[in-house]
């Protein structure tokens, strides 16, 4: 047996027509001499119809001799609704069989606030095991495969309006049950989102979760140090003068907010984040820039800084 001189060709014909409905690509099987495969996508998009018969023709040239033959004939049948129902019914079992981790015990975790309300979107990361998103019920999509013992430095990330108490620790008992946290629930703190009292302003805000070494979030000063592309109108020029120099500090929940005029929509704001010690010594300074986009603001004119996709410029 030998390979073809070049890749064979394939054509699919419908019933007794003389024009090919599809010309799928023939692929050489790696490691097998003279062996090829071809995938026929019999879909409505490709022109296939239920009840029609199709002939698969293959042409190949070996040692200079060309030949063509019908390699397959099939009739496209309609899907049975019972088959579809069976496939749908099998999905939960297939999902339940997915395990993240190689431990013996299947463990689920949940993310909820202090009142037990489901928090979603959110994600949970267990070092050495993996990261999972939680579903609409606030539960990990799949079970963790864990062993008996202590899992430390667990990180939870939640959506805007919630502050996780990272890092978390989880204790799994000898029987696979979760001793702590109770019920496998990681609690996060709900944070009130600020509203701008002036209807001509946005409430620009952020929940700082980034840990910079040992720098405490509550030591952070946030300040507007520049506005680019402003000053094209008197209103924008005045808004720029009012914005530059505005500053605030991060509260105990890691949140800051600054009012900014709607007239600056489309302009780029430069924020400076400064970490200060109690004695006034500056540990670290960063500058970030983002364009003010009114589409990001909600119906109460609250604008999350993170959703403006800021870029670090210093």
C-alpha cells in the first residue's frame, strides 16, 4: 500500500444530479500509509435536505493512475423528537460528572452576602485545584474533587457592589463534608453604591480589590490629576477646572467615589492612586487613564471606573 500522489478530492452529489452539492476536504491520517479521512457536514446550511439521498465520490491518483469511485451513499433522515429529549435529559448527568480537581470527595461551594442572598457573577479560586465561576444560584458550576484537610488562601471575586473577605480557608472532614465555612458558603460584604446628588454629574466609583503587597486599601488616596480632550467648549473647560484636583480616600470597605460632570463625557480622565502611611510617607503611586463613557452609567448615573477599561500610564 502507498500514499496517493497528492491529496484525493471528494464531492457529494444529491440524488441523480450532476452538480456537486459539497466538496469537503480530504485529510491524510497521520502515521498511516494510504489512509485518508473526510468529514461530510450534512447540514441545512450546506444545502442538505431530509429525505434526499447523497452519493460521496472520491477521486485519487496513485503512481500516476487516477481513479474515482462512490465511497458511500446515505439518506438524510429527520431527527426524532424523542432522541432530542433524551439528549437534553442527559445533560444534567453529564455536567454532574465533571469534577474540578483529583480528590476523592465532591464538594460544592457557594457565594452569598451577609443576608444569605445569592451573589452572581462571582468566581472561586482554590490554589492547586483550580478556578470556577458560580452559576445563577451562586453555586460553583461543577464539583471540586477535594481531599480531607485544610485549603487555605482561597480567593473569591464578586461583581460590583460586593467586597470579598479574602483570603478564605476551607476545612474538609474525613467524610468529605465541609466543616467550615458552614455549608461551604463563602460570605461577601454587600457595599452600597454611591449616587451623585447633582443630576448634571456622574458618580464615578470603584471597589479596590487589588492587593499591592502589604499595602492596606484604606491608605489609598484617589485624585483626578488631569482631563484630556476637554476645553473644546466653555462648559467643558469649566468642568475640567472643577474636576482636576478633586480627591477622595478609600473607605473601610475598599470603595471610593468622585463626582464628575457629565459635560466631560468622551474626555479622558487621569486618576492618581497614592498609598500613604500614617506618618504621611508615600509608599506607592500609580496613574490610570480612561475615557468617560455615558453608556456605562446606570439609570442613577453611577459609573463604575473598572468598566471604563482604564489603562495604567505610570
